[in-house]
C-alpha cells in the first residue's frame, strides 16, 4: 500500500513538472505565431513565458512575457528590433490557442523599437520621396535631411536639420528646426513652406502588441523609440 502511494506521488510530481515545462512552451509557440501574423516579415523571434503554476495560463494569466524580434517589417516599415517585456499580463487564452495575442490587461509593459537609418530611408522614399532626392542622416541627438534640387539648371544643396518627436500615442514625426541652402541659413517661414510637402510621420500602431510611446532617443545611424502599456483599441 505504501509502495503504491509512493509510486503515485512520484508519478504526480513527474507529471506536474512536465506540465510546468510543457504548457509555457506551447504558449510561447502560439504567441510566436501571433507576432508573425502581425508582421510582413520576421527574421528572428524569441518568446519567453514564465508562469507559476502553469495552470494559471488556462485562466489567461502570465507572470512574465518577453517578445524579442529582430529584422522585421510591419506595414512596409523595416524595424531592426522590437523588444516588449510584460509583467503581470492577462490574455484571452482561447485566442492564444488560435495563434492570436489579445492583451486584456497588463500591470506593466516596457517596449523598445529600434529603427535604423537604412530602414527609415526606405520608408521615407516609399511614402514621401519616391524620386530619392533626399535622404535622412542620423547623428547623435538629431536627424538631418540632405539632398539636392535643381533651380534654373543649377544644382542646389539642401540640408534640413531637425529631430524626431512623438506626436501621438503611437506616432513619431520628423520635425525640422533649420533649413540650410548651400551653407546659408534660410528664414523660418521658408522652412515651413518646404516641409509642408515633406512631412514625414512614422506610425507604430501596428506593432504586435498595443504600445503607447513615451520617449525617443537618436544616436548615430539609429532611432530608439520607447513605450509602455496602453489600452487595446
């Protein structure tokens, strides 16, 4: 009798341990499919789910969730990296099983979006400057739009010094601060006139999870956009 009880206990422990490992792996796979659905392309994807006990998943509860994606394209926008770290997240478990990620609530979320100069220019040329007359150069703390126009057959070098700013819950915009023509600073009213035709906005509303932007940093060749939790639309 004692032997049977001990055997049953060992089996129960083994089964519980197996399920504690197996269930999070299944959820990781399903969430991975949801991220892939949200993107046009993903070259690297790692999902990490931590939940104890694992049975909480059936109620939609996940203790910690990390999404790490690299070299992805979302709605034509090349994104070098996207990292989202959730703490205390509630999801719809039925949707997760279908390969959909529906975040119902989260205690805390921190997300980072990395945009690189090459990808930003690809997006800029597609949506603003198909003729590729201008290009964006990223340097420490600010961005520069450089290009050349022809006036009466004479090539004129243009430089727009500016910066990226958050202009909404999910969008950033290139905001010019100074227009230089052939090394000559141009008055502000001409700067405004030029930018009316070259307004450049990047909307990140289609990220795999809902994120509200709250900070932005520009480094040489890179733009880091940071965000936190927001209510799903």
